[in-house]
């Protein structure tokens, strides 16, 4: 028995030792990334003009989780979620581990992708290793949107050559709205969606509209979304309202192209955006809005309807220009119908086999 106990203790100590070594290596990679960025982008620890985006914490490399890299980043570069300049961009766990740094003062950005084998190095080996032994990709570019539009050859290279390994649209979009003082919750929503696009912004505007029309008044109330049809807006709503699928906060149903076209014609070229319910779980009743989003109007307001510039640019330009309308969602959002909901009606809106827009009486 004593031999068994001692053997178990030894195995446990070995496992703990290995885990600590793994943590040290992953944290060390975060340190190396921050040091490289501080050198390449010429900034000091704690610089508030620096944004850091990464999939650390989501990526799993050789069976190891990567959240310790966030500690290395924060302690070295001085960035943090609390300071609003460190965000985790959602990616599946099998994607390569990467770090991205952006300086809003001059638009310069640095992208670093980690070699998996570097995580098996000892702290001493990692510290002494050359950059190309730690990172499989080191790419630098100016990603300020105005700069890229005025220097289209640079913008074309960034996107066409995929210098950020296919993450260009995601990182450039988030960088540019962050540089223009986008709110923390908006950047969180874009990071959860894994990129910024006008669809996410439409969700943010819809949320603001609903919160104005149907404000939450008690802890018994919450929002429920019948996302019919779904688009990128619904990821923003899940994050902003905690209206997740698993907690029955959102129900997703598609429309056919024929249905979409018929509805657009019926409602003056506005796209039906779904049904939004303020539900009181104590009273078992709620208030519902069927809303539309007028993309035609938004294209006109952002002057992107007949875009003549680089092919990679219109959605990015639209992202930035839509920021002017965050507090004026009514320029694109409107009510198709208001109605009351009881438990039976809510079940009809949510259940498979029922068409929610027919239940709501709008088609």
C-alpha cells in the first residue's frame, strides 16, 4: 500500500511539473510576442494607443490550452481587458495560435503566428531562440483604413497576399473601429463574431432600438429573439443580451429567397430582421416587435451602394461610417408590427413546424 501511495504521489508531482512547464512556455510565448511588437511598433509598456487581439485562450496547441499567453502579453506590454485594449477573438481551438498588435497613432500593425514546437522549449531556450524559431509568420503593415484607401497598392498587398494568414478582414475591421473609439461592448460583440462586418453593426443598432422601445424594467424580464431570418446581427444580440441558444434566448429559422423577396417588396425594400420579445417570466407574458432593417438606406447613408474603390474595402468603409448612426438606429430600423405575447403564443413562435412570421401575422 505504501509503495502504491508513493508511486501515486510521484506521478502526481510529475504531472504538476509538466503542467507548470507547459504554462511557463505558453506564458513565455506571450512575452516574446509582446517584446517583438514593442520593438517593431516602437511603444512602451502601458501605451494606451496599442490594441492587442489574439486567439490565445481559444487555441489549443499540442493538447495545451493557451490562456497563460494572455498573462505574458499583459505583464509585458501592459495591455488588458480592463484597459479596453486586449480582446480575445473567437476561433475554433484547432486554429494556429496568433497575436496581433495595432498602433492607432500611426496605423502600423504586427501579426505573429506561433510555431507549435516553440511551446515545447524550456523558458531558457525560448528566451534565447531567434524569432523565426518561435514564430512561423511575422507580418507588418499599415492598416489604417484611410491610409490603405489612399495607398491602394499597400491595401491590395495586405488582403491579396493574406499577410495575416487570412485574418485580414477580421483584424483590420476591429482595429479601425477601435481606433475611432468604439464602445467596449461593441468590440466584444465583434470579437465574439470573430470579425466586424455591417451585419454585426446592424445587430448593435437593433439592440439599441429595442432597448429604447421595450426597456427592461425588472429582473423578471429578458429579451427573446426569433431570428428569422438569421444574419450576423444575431451574434451581437447573443452577446449583448445573453440571449443564447442554450438558454432559449434565441431561436433561429431561415427564409427562402422567395419569401425574402416577397417580404422586401411588401415592406418597402426593408429586410425583415426578426421578432424581438421582452418577456416577463413571472407574469408569463411579453411585448413583441417585428422589426425591419433598411439596408438600401444604410448603403445610401454610408455612400457604399455603388462602390468604385478596392474590392476589399466597401464593408470596412461601411463599418466605420455606420458608427455615426449607433445612436440613431431609427434611420434604418423600423417597426413592422407590435403585438402581445402569452405563453401559448411564445411557444408557437419558437416551435419547429410553425412559421413565426405567419404566427405574428406579417406574411
